[in-house]
C-alpha cells in the first residue's frame, strides 16, 4: 500500500509551480506503485484547462483527484478532457442557480436531482443533463476503487473529503434521457442507412475525383513548363477534354502574380503596379506564384449545362478556411445559410461552421494572393497544390475508413517505418498491413490492407517527398488526442508543412473530396460523410448483410467490448446492401514503399506454415482473394463474403458462376428442391454485385491512365 506524504522531491510537470499551494498537497503529490507522480501523466491540454477554468472553483480538489486517477488508469485523454469540461461547466451552472458557495452546501440528492429532472435551467438539453450523470457516477466509482486499492488508511481518511457524493438515483429514473439517447442512436442508424449500401460507389467516386484533380494538376504543370521554357507572355490560355464519362471541355488561363496585377491595372494603386512591372518585392522571382483561372466548362457535342469541378462552388463562395473573418453580418448569414443547405451545421444554431478549414497551411485554402484577388477575376482562381493535396490525403483516409473500419486516431499513426508498414511475399505477390495502437490499448495491433490501399499510401509518400524536396519524409511530433503515447517525432504520412494532422484536418480533406454527394434521411435532411459514420457503415455491412459473427467484426474493428460492436452493427431501417468485398490482405513484414525487403526463405517458410493453420488467408477464391485470418466466417461460402478482395482480373470466374447458377436453378427446379433454387439465385445475385464493384474499379483505373490532349493558346 502507498503511504501518502508530502515528498521531498517534486513532480516534473511544467505546471507544478502553478498548482502548488492552490490545490491539496496530498493530491498534487500522489504517486503510482512505481513512484511516478500522477500529475506528470496528465496531458498539457487538460492541465491547462484545469488551471485556467477550475483552479478557483470549490470542486477543484474533487475533480483533480478524479482525473489524476483516470490518467493513472490509462483513460483516453480526450475522455478525461470531456470529464473535466463537462463536470466543471455543469457544476458552475448548478452552483449559480442554487446560489451555492462551497462543496459542503452541495446536496447531490437535491441540487443535482432537480437539475437532472429539468426543474431548473430548462434551456439545457436532455443530452447535456444525461452527459453529466454519465460521466459523474463512473468518476466516483473509479476514484474510490483506486484509493481503496492503493492507499493506506490514513491517506484514505485524508482524501475522503474530496470524494464526490454518490447519488442514489441513476439514468433510468429520467425517462427523457432514455428518449434522448434512443433518438441519437436512431439518427446515427438512419445516417448509416443512407451510406451502407453505397460504400463501393463512394470509394469509386473518391477515385474518380482524385483522377480529375490529377489531370488538372498535370495540365497546369505542363502549361507552366511551356511558359517557363518558351518565355510566353501571360496570361496563357489552354484547354483539354475530360474522358467520356464526363465528356466536358475545360478552359483555363495561366497567370502569375505580376501578370494578374498588370492585366487588372484599374484595380490597383501605383505602388503595386510599379512593383509588379519591375517584379520586385512580393512580385520578385523568389516570391512568384503561378495559378490558373478556370474560365468555363462546355459539354462536348451536347447542348447541356456543364458541371465543371465539384469544388468550384466552395471556392467561388469563399467558404474555405476561416471564411467568417472580416465580413459583415449580412455576408456571414448568407454564407451560413449556404453551408446549411449543403448539410454543414445545425438548423437554428448560432455556431459558425468551417467545414473546409484544414488548420494546416497549403491544404484546401489557396495562397493569400489568390484569395484576395478572386474578386477581380471573371473566372474562378485555382491554387492547384492545396486542392491536389487535400484530395490525395482525403482519398487515402476514405479508403482506409471504408475498407478497415479504422478510427481517425489509428489512421494518424501511420508512419513510413518498418515497425508500421508491413509486407509479405506469398505466391509471387505482396501482401500488406500496418501496425498501430488502437483506442484503449497500449500495444500495436495489425490492420489488413489491400494493394490498392498501399498504392494510395505510396501516392501520399510521393506527394510529401515532392513537397519537402527530399527523398525522405521528415519526422514530426504527433498532435492528436493520444499524443502522450507518441512522444518522439516520426515520419508520419498524415503531415504537411512540417505539421502532423489532427482529426479536424482529416475531416476537412474528407469533406472536400466528398462535397456535393447527396445522401438523405427519410425526412429529407442531408447526411454529411463523417469519419465515425463510415466506421458504423463498415460494421453494419459486415454483420447485417455479410452475416459475419459480431465477435469477428469486433476484432476487425479492434474493439474489446462486443456490446459496442453490437450497437455499431445494429440493422439499419433498410438493409438492402450492394456487395462490398473490402477486407484486405494480411502481411507480416516490412516494405519501405520504395524497395521491398524480403525475409530469408527459412523465416518465410516458418511464417507461411503458421498462416496455413488459419482458414483462407492468402488463398485464391472465386472472384478474388480471401484475406481473413480468423476462422472462416461464411463456412467457405466465398461469394458475397466480406472477407474477400474483388479482383478485376478474375471477372471471368464470376461470369462463369452466373451461368452455372442459371443451370443449377433449372436443374433444382426440375428436382423440386426450392431451397436449392434459392441458393442458386443468391449465388447469382452475389456474383453480379461483385461484378458491379469490379466495373467501378475498372473505370477509375482506366481514368488514372487517361492523358487528355492539352491545347495551348486560343
């Protein structure tokens, strides 16, 4: 047992001096069994919040004691943050409405009960009230359990006065909580229902859009090169045709900063014009910046209105980045209503939403000069690299979310290291995976990915090397919610401008890539694609249509609690899904993305023998490759299985199965075997669904190789 005393040495937390004398010394100097101070285990963000918002409150010692113990129990810092902020805010409200001055005057059976019953602070929502109780009771339980298990009787007696009082009631006494929670779950399942049948199409659309931006970027680079080599005067006009699927002709002008100023002389002062003419200061060679003006789009050989790019309205309306800065209330209201019409934000909310704010310079938002000069242009000014960067990162995130069910935090851990990215050569082909630490764990686990996903990772690797002008991806510090676990800088794939991504950056890239795709609830409300919503869709598809056992899906999602998996995978209002065969090949060695490092034959043989004990893994099956390293979830019924990667090269196998199923159906009908007839029809349906996904894969692969003929000049 730990004897609690004020120790001669002190914690290493940089906030120790600010806490000393302001909170109870016993709490501040609490140690774990190894002698480490609990306060040293808290994240900077949570300690800062405590100092700035809680330090002067009557419940400061109660709350500090609880969150220190949560930290010792390795709770997620984001969860600890929600405890600190929620309890602090609600206690301030309760103390104010009841005119309470200290913790002795607080009666949980009276004051908190009245609050939870909505007898006071009626403007608070049921979610706000239930959230308080949901966090408050476990905090008390965890705190008491740790104190009883780790401290001697004297220490327990001392800390007893800092324990929150346990209420005799629970959430079941508040029917509105149950209705509110059920409403939230119903909304989530309805949103999932809008997506779950469309995962293959969503992935395909992401690939189509990346192809479109890549063509735009290549045309821009070709035009810039031609101007640089030939010394052509700017602006330089060019055009190209999109592939047959789009069938549009796009028109552009290439500018640089100085040429744009000089062609809009009536908009600028003499000083600016002189600097642009002489190419000095902001218009010097060192500060020059090329960009293009999207003039128009025309449908080829048809009298129809062209669509152009899906993102032009975002740029044209100026709702990227912190769009609400330096505009008046009328403009702010107009732009807010526009965003709401696209599904971003909440009706009746005063909160300003910035769905395309990446929080990292050079992603989505254009160069400052372009942003300022848009108002002087007849067309839409495009800064190419921020658009290309956003779509490249967005596509990789979309692919991983919809093919592995990974969380954002797991995605952000991807690094260009041998400990993370793995490969294994099996039957003359490479199999891939990555190792990261899932939520609630402290050791790495394996996520299986396909060759397509690996190509997208390689694409991001190439982008970063071009961006940094280096053959190596630089190491940066991890910045998301679990950064306390990743203290050393690493070559993270999700980084830009020497800054690691956080969840908002991933979400901004994903929204940008998917903007304009319309998904609706039954009531007509728009569903916006969110990272966690894709995870729900992945789980729902696996359990409800593919019929994978929940315990296997829990392993795929890296969830410990099967009950949580059950909630994720509950059937949606309409469970009529397209075939999604998106789980991918297992791997167990390292690939550097540039060169494959193979293990010795002896090591490889040993590993393969281990894998042979698992049903299916690495084996060829109808229409694709089995990638499950669990017991076969479909008892060898491979058609339609969620644990199979569809391969366009095996289209002929599925076509043969369709013809075979027709023959089987006829034979079984003659034999009066109705159950077998249904099985034959199901076989044909699964094969056709897999062919549909293969067709999508074929289309975006074909467009990746499409090189439009660029016409320069008028």
